[in-house]
C-alpha cells in the first residue's frame, strides 16, 4: 500500500445547521469538550453554515420573514476550533443580505481557508464540489437546497451574458390532489373572479402557455399559482425539478471521479407523509417530502458515500441504502439565531414595533416571550452529531452522539451544544429510533449514544 488512503478507512463527523453569532471556544464544560473531541476526532467534519458571513457594510437586507442571519467573519476561527472542516452554503439564509452578502460569505470562507460548496458567482460555481484533503483520502462535498426564494437561484452563463450569483438550486413542483367536486368548484371560482381571462391574456402576451397556466388538462386547474389535479383522495404531491436533479447528479458523478469520498448535503424545509396533515407544530413534522428520499437514493447511485440532510432544525430519521447512510435531518449543531445584533426595519414593522424597538424586543414579540416558535419546543434544541466509520470502503458503524443546546435556558447562553447525557440523551435516541424505524433502520442505545452496525 503506497498511500494511507488506499486502506479505505475514514471517519466522517456530520453536524446539522450552524447559526453562529457568539464565540464557542470560551466554553470549558466537560460535556462541551467531549462533543468537541467527537468532532475533532473524525478525519473530516461537515456542517451546514446557515448564515451570511459579512461585515456590517457588506450586503443589504434581503426579503424574508425569517431571521436575518449574519455571522462576523472573525467567528469562522471558532468553527475551525470546533473541528468543522467543510461547510455547505446552499440554504435559504445565504441571501439574507442579498448578492453582496452571499459574495462576502464566499470571500471570508476563502480567506479563512474553509472549503465550501453550494453557492457561487454563477450556476456552475454553485453546483461544483468542494474538496478537502485528509491523510485518509480526498473528500468532496456537493451542496444543494430545495428551500430558497426564486431570485436566490444561481444562473448559468451565456456567451453574451454572465451568470447570476446565488445558491445551487434543487427546485420542485407541488400539486394538490382533490376530488372532482373540488375541481369543479375551483373552476367556478377561477372563472367568476376573472382568473381564466387573465390566463388567456397572459398567454397572448409575453408568457408561454405553461407559465400562463393554459396547458391544464380536463381534470386539473392552476389557481393563484397552485396546481390542483382531480383524484380519488386528497393529497399533497411534490416532485423534483427534472433539470435540477439531473445536473446535481452530474456533479455528484464528477465528484466521484475526482475524490475518494463524496458527501452530498441537502437543505430543505419540505415535509411529506401523514404528519403533514396532523402535526400541531413544525416540531411535530416527521417525514421528508418524497422527492427528497428519491434524490437521496439517486445521489448514492451516482456515487455519494453519505447523504446529509438539514433544514428542519429538528432531528429526522436515518435510512441506509446500499450500505450508505442517509440522514434526513441532523437538526441543529449551533443555534444562535437569537443573538443577531441588528434587524432591518421590515422585521420590526411586522410586529407593530416602532423605530425605538431593540433586537430583544423584536425577538420577544416574534416568540410571544418564548411561548411559540423555536424556544417553545425542546425538539429544536436536542439533536445529534453523527460519526460514520468506514473500513475497507464499507460502512461498519454509525454512531449518533446526542446533543443538548440548552432548551429553557436564557437567550444569551442557549444555542451552544453540549454532549447530552441522562434523560436528554435517551430522549434523543428514542426519537431517532422512532423516526428511523419506518426505513427499516435499527438503532441501539450504547453508553448514551445511538448505534447502527452492519
């Protein structure tokens, strides 16, 4: 054996969303040091950087109803201290401060020498892999997001026009299945309100027939931008954009050619299954949309060794396919979206707050004094770091290390992760067992961790 990488041995640590606004290296609790050792002990560690890395004069506020996430560039050293070696930038917060904020993030990550994927000056840059060289081999990261605003998509180049900076998009289309009586009523509403005539006018103007909604069949209708189809039962169906899926798979195959190992990162807020109709809160949603599961398997068929999902801010199930791990959501790794130093005027006005309101007042209003949203549910504050162990290129073990991000603690402290112990650790493992069982995945509890063995 000439190179150590020929052994086919690798340990990968995977974390979820990172929303970083404070130093973490000041922590000296044994549980924090233990978690840091789990991350640092891997050959490579991944997380989703869900923020814009920028100085206050870089970028301008975009349009969002979420948190305007911003991370000071000097805090990137904290990520490196924690052990994170490669990050995804493909998520809905990449454009919180517009194109300027997105490009600033790229510049600061490059200056900090942190490999990153999922955003770029144009579509090709956003699609292409990032690479990390380790003693045990070269690791590639492909990162894409299904949750973004239309103007956040990176666009392709032409001979006579440059591309648009943005994220690596994974579009999807939603259709609502309803019964025939509902279709008839929707047609009546659309005609009575003049929407059908508006479609005809649009089709005769600059829009294609598909854009105008004129190519619907006898049992379907597009109303207010939503597509309804006649069916025997009510359901929500989501299908991947064919072109986006194909191009992402093309780059995964390229990463497979150029690296020893391939991680695919997928950011999404899209859910499916029974919980979509029954969940009382976002914390109760349990299953990813079907198109995500389909793409996860296609990604592994194309050469991915690990599929790392995130975006729900909660832990979701784990599946194995062809002896490769699929994590539908790894929850939160660092969750400091409540100590952002400033918000734009639009954020305050949404809650009727005037010009003298402070960030703390906005956060109190948004969460109704911590009684709704993220502060109200422990599931947003209890996640896991996954350690995947490959030997001779075969996955031999996945170990889920439960984390505790301080549910119920004060805003100034919660969000920094600890290695969970006791009942919190058992609760995280039980949740992972419950959500993974439908995929046929068996997780056993061993010494405060959840273990999948082969």
